């Protein structure tokens, strides 16, 4: 994974001019027209830090390395001073990268809390089922926290974390990274400035992309909802969160349909075998062939902990395909996550939203359509077009990024600022608002399983916070 922070202020502002009928319109003029003074690439609240924030990473896997990567690029803002990671190779690689002293390298999260507090904060990037206990313990010991989503796999645990955070008053940032992506920030600024009038409804889609689906939710870490979290939480809490944030009204009712249609034994092709390496007769024509994805195309290899020497990769990958879930047939896994689902939502003021999560797409990148009384917005995570009904003018905004629309490291910057200045208002995705969008996901899952329309209920105390 590239550690390069791809968006610089210099390359970020790429204004496109687009002809629609006889109209040409410039983005800067639009921003000025709606009184948007600062651009979305700078948080005006940021101030210089007196000293770098210090943090301990719990779970040095994929996400732990993304957040750790921020400190490599910005050592004056963040220093990683401890790690808990049971995988010896990951622990060693991460510790060397961050020069973590021997006594601060731990094999599991519990051990971190057996010694005196030695950092400002912890970053919790352990698997979904290992968020609650470390988070509660860290709060008790006075650490500020960056917590990977989902906050926790059950509603009760989310509420317990919220209650504890209110009690201790520590900063808890939740990794709803899309809120920090310039694409969504720009849309949010426009909605706040009334650029399309009153928001009437939203249509939002998460195209997972078929190989990504097979990798993460059929073969990978999140294939079994009971061992991790339902996909509506594990994948789409980002979407319930972004919809809630853009609409800026409380959700009242939710209804969800969806199921696992394709990745099951009924659809196993004739001649297929338990593993792609077992002499499967259709391996060469199967879009989900593990040999094709991992061995021949060398994609998504970050899960394999491969040796430094690339000459050893061929054998190492083959070996893993013969022994881990990543080599198993997608039609013969013990997976249970739906591969398509739709959610209908009603918010206060009768604003409606429709969301769909789709595995079977050739593309990724969330699709957004926002319908307002005076205009609309249509976007695909890189580009959006805003049309004004009064003038007919259309404005295009465009930015190419990676890593969650450029949100990963922007979240880090805001979180580091929040902890460094002890000012939670610097964070867009604090715990209170994040719990609400999780409750939306839990309600959607109840609706899907019970065929009901579910209310989204916040407790009185929680209600005051959102
Ligand atoms: N914000 C996002 O967009 C986003 C994207 C992907 C994943 N996630 C979430 O981030 C979290 C981590 O996901 P990941 O993709 O990095 O997974 P991962 O498997 O790559 O990393 C998790 C790490 O935690 C380690 N671990 C396991 N038990 C531990 C213990 N007892 N103590 C300390 N570490 C332990 C594992 O060995 C592993 O290295 C998950 O909750 C996941 O849902 C969030």
C-alpha cells in the first residue's frame, strides 16, 4: 500500500468547466456565490501543535498500518510509541518501522493496559469483535481513542461504549473516513449553504465490486456475520453515516431487504472443487478464481504477509491458497453475508433516502444523487455535477484520489488536532453521531431478518447529543 499522501493542495483543486447548453460555469464562482469561504482541503480550525501526539496501535494489520503511515509522513504531528499485535511478523515489521522500544511491543491488547499509561491515545484497529473491551479499558485508563468502525458488533456494546465515553469525557474519534473525503465535504458544504434548496430525497449506492466482495465478504475476514458483524454494519455503516450526515436530520424509520443470492453451494458449477488449487475444471473461466486473483494477477496480496524477497512470492502465495480461506471456492465457503441489499429510510421533515449495496458490479466508488427543491447533485466519488433549476446552470467538481476518497489521512489530521488541542469539535465523526448511524444499521438488519419496518430509537440522554 502506498504511503504517499496523494492529495496536495496544489493538485487538489482541479476545476472543470463544463458546457451545458449555452452555459459555462466556474466552480470558484459557485463557492463564492454560496458564501463558502474556505476550501474543503483545509480545516480552518487547525492550529500548530506544541508537541506530537503519542499513540499506541492495537492491531497492526491493514488499517493499523494506514494510520501508522500517517505518523511516518507527519512525525511532527503523531508518534507511534507502542503496538499490540499477535502476528509475530506484523509486530516485528511494524515495530521496526516505528522504532518502538522492546518494552512497548505487546502480543495482545490486554497487555498494553497492564502497564502504566504511556501515551496520549490508543488507535483501535483490531478485528470487529475486539473493539469493545479494549475501548472500555482504554477509556477507564484515561486514553483518548481512535476507534475503527464498526464501533462494536452489537447495539448494546455501542451504547456501553457511548455511556463510558460520556462518563470519562475522553475524545473518541470513529473511523468514518468518508466524512473526511473532499468529495463528501464539498457536497456537505453546498448542502449547508442551501445550494440546491431544501433537500427532499437522497439515492445512494455502494457498488462493492464483485472481486472485492469475494475477497472480503465471501472468503475473507468478514465472511461470517456471526464471527464479525453483519455486512450492513461492517461495510455499509459508512453509508448510513454519510446519508445521515448529508441529510442532517434524525432518522425515524428504516426498512431493509436483502439476501445471499449467489455465493452458495447451490450455484457451485459442475467440475468445481473445494479449493481452486484442487484441479477445478472451470478455474480458468471463473471470475472468482483464487489462482487468477492472487497468484496470476497478484491482487489484494496485503492479507498474505509475504516475504520481503519477491522471488519467494510465487511459492508463498500458492502455499496460502492451499491452506487458508483465500484459496477456497467461493461457492463452498461458510459465508452468510448478503450480496445485495436495499434500505429505505425516512428522516424528520419527511426526507427520504434509498440506499443499495451491490456486490455484482465491475466498478467501485459510491454513487450519490441528492434531490433538492432548487437543484440536484449527481456524483460518483470522483466527480459530481450540480444543476441549478432556476438558472439551468450545471457545475462539475472533480478530484481523483485513493484510500477512501482521500479520507483516511484527513481523518488522521483532524483526530490528531482534536487530541493535541483537547478539542473534540475538530472531529466530524465523534462517538455520539457515529453511534446514531450504527443504530440505523442495526435497525436495518432487524428489518431484513424480521421483515419489519423499524424505528431508530435513541435514548433520551443520547438524543441530547446529536
Ligand atoms: N474505516 C474503514 O474504512 C475500514 C476499512 C477496513 C477495515 N476496517 C475495520 O478496521 C478493523 C481492522 O481491519 P483490518 O482490515 O486492518 O484487519 P486486519 O486483519 O488486517 O488487522 C487486524 C489486526 O488485529 C490483530 N489482532 C488480532 N487479535 C488481536 C489482539 N488480541 N490484540 C491486538 N491485535 C490483534 C490481527 O492479528 C491483525 O493484524 C476492523 O474492525 C475492520 O472492520 C475499517
